C-alpha cells in the first residue's frame, strides 16, 4: 500500500512537470506599414485584397500620405475589396483641384469663378502667391463621409484596427505622430503634399505631408509591440539623367535621396517586404488606378508563401468586415462653431442652408460645406459629426472649426477677345470687410480696344435682404443696319446700308437682393442710365455730331433669376430662367419725344445629358416694350454671338452683330454638345426668331419664324475660359459669318 501511494505521487508530480514544460503558443502581433506615394499608393489596395483572402489579421496600421488614407480606411473597418470599389468611384481630378460644384456657389461666387482666370492675394500693395493650389476641402469631405461610422472615436488605438499616421511640422521639420483627435483631419494633414494642398493646423502645429520626413513609419510601429511587420513600399527609385528634364523632376529626385537611403535600412527590418512595380506611374496617375491596384495584387501574390505561413501562426481570427453605408440623411441636433470673429453664426448657417434640430440629406450637408468654402472668406473649414441624442432623437452634433482668412484683398486678372468688344485685358481688385463684416467691394478695369469698368459694393446678408450699389461703363463700336436707326427719309438720303456706330452706356444702380438656396435670386432696385449712340458715317446736322440718343434715364427695375445649370458655357444638365422688368420714369429727352414706357424680357433654358459625353439644350427668350416710341434706344436688337451684351442686345446665329431690330421679339435656340474628349466640345446649333414692332399685339409672333440661322463650332475649356470658333450661316440672307471668342466673358 505504501509503495502504491509513493508510485501514485511520483506519477502525479512527473506528469505535472511534463505538462509545465509544454510551451505556451504566443499570439503574434502583426503590424502593417503603408508608405506614401500619391496615386501609386493605390497599390496598397491590391495588397490588402490578397491579405484579406488569406485571412491575415492585422493588429496595428501605420501610414504616411496616401498610405495614411488607405490605412485609415482599412483600420476603420473597410476591407480591401470594399476599398477597391470605393476608389473606383472617386473623381480624383475634382478632389485634387478642390473643384467646388457650381450649384454649391452663390450667384456672386459663380460670377467670380466664371470671369477671372487668375486670383492672387494682394495685401499692402504687394502681390503674393497662394500657399497651395487647393485647400483640400473635397478630400476632407470624402474622408469625413467614409469615416462617419467611427466619428465618435477620438483615440485612434480604439478603432477596429488601431492606427496612427505621420505628418511633418513645417516650422521645425520634425515628424509628428497623429494618433488622436479628428481622424479625417489627421489623414488630411498626413497627405497635404506641399504646394498642392495647403498646410493643416492641428494642436497649434502647422502640418504638411509626412513623407517629407518619414515616408515609411516602421520604427514607430515596432514600438507599439508588433512581432511581425508587413510593409508595402510604393516609393520611387532614383531617376536617370534622361528623366530629369524638368524642375519638378529634379525636386522629386532631391527629396528621394533621403527616402531611398532610409529604405535601404528599413526594408531589411521589414519581416514581409512588398514592393509593387510602380515604375510606369507618377504621383498623379489616378486615371491608371485599376492598373496600379492590380500591380499591388501581383506583388502580394509573390509573397503568398510567407503570408500563409504567418496566417497559420495566428490564433485570433481577423477582423470581420461589414458594409459601412453612409446614411442618405443626417439629423443635426446641435451645432458648435469655433474661430468666428468677423462673421456671425447666422451668416455661416445661412451659407450652410440648414438649422439645428433639422434633418437634411447628406448631399445637402456636403453642398453646405462647399457653399461656405466657396465664399473664400475662410482659409479652412474642418468639422466632425459626433453621434448624439437630443430629446430622444438620435442624430449628430456638428463641431466645426473655421479659420477666417486674413487675406481680405485680392488681385484678379482675365483676358478676352471677341468680335464686338475686340481684345481686352481685365484687372480686378476685390476687398472684403471694408466697412462691414460681410461686405464686398469689387472694381473691374477693362483695357483694350474698348475701355470698360464695373464697380460693385455689396453687403451680404445671406438669405435676408442684402443691399448693394453698382456702376458699370461699357462702350463698343460696330457696323449697324442703317434702316434700324434712320427714318425712311434719312435712310433714302444717306444711301448706305450700314452705319459705323459707337455706343456708350453708363449704368448706376442701388438695389436690394435676396437669395433662396443658391439657384434663385430676386433683385429690386432703381437705376440711372446715361446712353449715347452716335455715328460719323452720316451727318444729319452740319453743326454737330450725329447722335441717335444722348439722354439720361431713371427707372425702377426688378429681376428674377433661377440658374441650376452645371456649367455656364457648356451646360449638360439643369434649368435656367432670367426675367427683367424695367419702368422708365424720366429722361433728359435728347430727342424730345420721351414718354413713360416699360420693357419686359425673359429667357428660359433647359439642358439634358443624353449620354456621358453628349448633351442637348433648348433656350427660349422673348421681350416687349410697352408704350415705347418708334425710335426708342431700348428696342431689342439681334445678331452676332456674345455673352455680355448691354441693354436689349442679344445673340443670333447667321447674322452680324446688331442686325435685326424691333420693340418686341421671340426667339428659340437648339444646341447639341458632343464632348469629343475632356473639355473639348463640338457644337451644332440652330436659332429662329420673329422680330418686329408690336409683335405680340398680333398673331404673327406665333407664325413661322421670319429669321433663322445655323452654327457649327468647336469650343475648348481652358484656364483662361472658353476658346471658341463658330461658323454661322442664314438661309434668309445667304450670308455667313465667323465668330471667335477667347477667354471668359466680361
């Protein structure tokens, strides 16, 4: 019995020792580091798709620049396959250029963007270059939208996969690890490529692209306790002399000296090092995104044996990816703003187009952010939507930080040529906050064959009634049909068909204006107009120059305008309406025949896309004078092609400028637009009209058109504005005309 007890005790002790000596399997912690590289960073997505298919669990993600963008989305819970789908839908051109949609701009902001080719800060009588080409607002909007499901996470280590990214402090050149705060803002800072995107202010540090100092944050990731590092490197190698043919290429080469030397060490410290073939791509090759992603996949496939071996050593399952659908609408419970000094909360909310305790579509929310940025009154607008519950209503609180611009004065330049006003150079000075917090003063000086100016002062009250004054001077000289200006006796005596006529127009206005959303504007005001129409072709009085009008007019006017066109010059969708009503109450009466009269005019247009690159538009316009005399200077005169006619002049293909005259008219235009390749348009158009005195007092206005004309043209969108050539012909006269245009119309 004693021996049996000793044997039993021995077996128990021995078996315990054997059990204790069995090694405990350690859970491997796997870190993923993604380098920067612009468009080449799309290769990260191809790598992630392969890793997901093998069941690799990632415990920490680190990235720089494009690596931070892809890495943050992966860390927030998107799979590689989901990221592939997301980035295929992204218009990188619009994001990089910070292109704010036209519908997101007010009428004033549209006129600025469709009039000036160059805008430069102008302070203390010194022109300065902007800090960057883009504010990165579209990038921030996209990142905020894609990370909305983790918007309540302040500590990035609490994301579905812990994450951090690297930025550069531009003031001291030191790397900054961003692992807390606003995820979208942190990633925006990490990818703020110098000169392309403006620096980002976070925690009172001015930050730019992390690739400047640390494009592959391997060591920082190891510090997080990672046992195995998977690294994806999409950085360039050194270029040879044949490729160093530009200043940009040389600057990239200089910056690559450091990063390439760093990678000689870091690549050896990476356990599974993946280097996609990005030889034939640049940092802006976003149009080749599918090929870049495929190259990332190819590089990862070559590492499948190592990745599979790693997956077999992991015990815990990888993150389960789910769909993260952005809601169609947002319930905004409360709004909190920081950084407002010169602008009020009501002004900002007016641009946003919503109020707290309101539900709006997500697209409307993004449009509101663009409305605010489009004012150019703010250098930056950063925000975060945090989930909240107010009175039992689930929604979000909006926390926004605005940085008001200190650059209140700008110099704007433009260049233009057309057949009526001829060549012209535009110089503009725009100054804000001159007398009031929300006022704008703008002065255009247009020099060239015809001198013109535009002066505007406007106090912007948003959707309340705003107040403004304007003064505009315009002049041009062209041949005009003699029958439209001379009496039958004068016409017979002169014996000429055309008169070389000079017109000068000075208009001064005081008005009030309100705007509903961005597309509808109502204006009411008073106007003083000094009009001179003269010729040297004929002399009606030997003692003085021949004037057809030389009078001052006072009038009341109203305007209603709706404009949802996506493009002013080449619309592919939207609706347009513009109606004017003028009551002329007084004239200095040069011709001694004035009596009170009214002028009513309007135009309406509709554009529709038939295919992705083919669209059609139709436009109808009409006008009539009520109680005007036979020689009124405010008759409607058709002919030529222009976008900025004064008074009641309007375009008409197939006829020369100012060829058809009457105190009433109706006209229709049909145009097709084929975008043969990006921003290049082949245009076909036809227009028809009836024009005569008192047209609408008879049924003639509804009869077969008396006048017709056709046009074929080519237009190209450039940074100067549209460059166009149109050949026009009319079967009525059997005559043809060429019309040319260079630059924005002003």
